[in-house]
C-alpha cells in the first residue's frame, strides 16, 4: 500500500527562477527523516508509507543565487478498508 503526496511549486525567489527543490519527508512525532530528494520536479510520489501516521513534508526551493524559501505541511495518512488515501 502507499500514499501519494504532491507538493506545490514554491514561487520564484526574488525574481530569480527556482533551479532546485529539496524535499524531506519525516515522521512528525519523532522528527526522523524518512526520505530526502533533490529534484527539479514540482511533484513527487511517496510510497510504502504507514497507515494512520503523521508525516511532515518540507520543501525548500533554491534559486540560482543560492537564496532559499521553504514550506512545510503535515499529513496524516488514513486507511479505508485496504486502501490508503
């Protein structure tokens, strides 16, 4: 089973385009990092997550000058029968 999380594009920083995103998935309660990726994509699928578990996704956008902006969102995975949503 898996749960899919898409992240939204962080707007351009100080008029310079975003060149990279760092996405970190961690357990909300413990802070333990589950996955870290560096990508230029604006969406990502996290799979094989535990049901009824709080996860935090932190997306950091970096522009060509090295300036950064971050967003953090917490998700609670749920279970309906045999399907996660």
